[in-house]
C-alpha cells in the first residue's frame, strides 16, 4: 500500500506534465488535449500504473517511472525544458501562447504573449515575445525582446533587451532593460535601469530609476530618485522629496 501511494503521486505528477502546455506558466492545458485513462494492476503487493494522456503513455512500476522525455527519481522530476527539484521549478525554454496555449519545443523562439504566474522560478525567453506579464513573485526572468513588459508581481529580477512600454505595479522588483518605450511605475521600492527614450511616469514612492535617455518625466509620488544621462523633455514634479537629475 505504501508503494502504491508513492507510485500514485509520481504518476499524478508525470500526468500533470503530460497535460501541460508550457506558456511560462507551466500550467496551461492545451485546448486539444486528448482524453486520458488510468489503469492500475497489482502483482504480489507491487503496483503497476499506466497513464495515457494526449497520445503519450506513462508507466509506473517497481523499476520506476517511464514516459517519453520525462524522468522521475530521487533528484526530482524533469521533462524537456522543465525541471523540478529541491531548488524549485526551473524553465529553460522559449514560450509562446499564440497557438492556443501550447508551448513550442525547447530552443524555438518566443512567438506570442507570455504570462509568468509561478514563483521562485527561472524563466529564459529567446526571440521576439509579445507582452511579457509577470504576476508571480521572486522569479528570475531574462528575455531578448518584447512588445511590452508588465510586472505585477513583487521581488522579481527581470533582465532583457528591447522591452517596449514598461509598466510596474508590483513592489521591490529589480528590472534592467537595454531599451524601453514609456515607463510607468505605480508602486514602491522598485529599481529600474533602462536605455530609455520615452516618457517616464512615477506615481509610487521610494523607487530608484536610472535612464540613459528620457523624454518627459512626471512624478506624483514621493521620495523617488530618477537619474538620467540625457533629457529631451521636461520634468514635472508635483510631489515631495524626489531627487531628479
């Protein structure tokens, strides 16, 4: 019975991976997922479990777990582009969701919007993404380029190339991008570094922003620090204790 419990947990974990379409969420179910079936047989007190999902088969028995591209063992669970171990969840794949929620294989370019809602994960995105939306916390996210970046979660580290418009509503994020359009910071205690060239609006407090180039800077929140190498527009500061220059 004890083995059956452990095997069942392992089979459930692997079946969850088979159902999964990795959209950087690692939890999006493909719209065309096939029906699943589970068969359990016992032989001399040992459990043998077979799970079929989406045309793939997983078997769990005395010799462990077998599945196409998936392994489960003492070191954790691994699948193409995804690993789960004592350090948490790691995703090393390019992810796009413009094909109904299914993720492209590892190494293919990002080709759609990406939603990252898990926490304490590493997500590496290559190619040209659509909107990257980060709602989880304590993630390490890198990307090459994006149409827009929206950071709603907190305590994330985000590094990338061209970001498009950047919107930050979470707190205590560390964001570094080579280039960006407009920047809007609606929350507090964020650090933002950008090549910049658009308008900057800060309604939150105690943010630290460093820009290579900025157009107009508008501050309605207090105790922010904004530094720049070049200013092409004007500074409108209607709050208190801000440092700009």
